[in-house]
């Protein structure tokens, strides 16, 4: 099916809808178009930031992590008099 045929079919389907469903379709289409035009937070990051995040995820996947409890325990001892 060509793009033109798809557009005609969509128009025919929509043309017969009552106001309630037409409004729902309109909102749905607007949401899709907004999502398509949205830039993600990832897109805003520099190459160095993206590289750092990818490295961190890889290290975590390989098991190179320290639990929050271990870190908190270490620093509670170190700064217990503060």
C-alpha cells in the first residue's frame, strides 16, 4: 500500500467518526508527533558524558560494583565525628 493510499484510507476512517472519537484520535496523533520531535536527555549529552555512562554500565554488568551499604558504612566510620 502506498503512502497516498494509506492517507486516503485514514481519512475515510476518520471522516465517519463522531466528535468524541475524533477528539480522541486528534489527541493521539498530536502525542505521536510530539514524541517524534522530542529530543531525549541522551541526545543532549556530550560524547564524553555518553562514553562515561556506557563504561559505567558495562562495568556494572561485569559485576564491578560496590553496594550502597558498603559505601555508607565506610564513610560513616570515616566521618563519625562530624
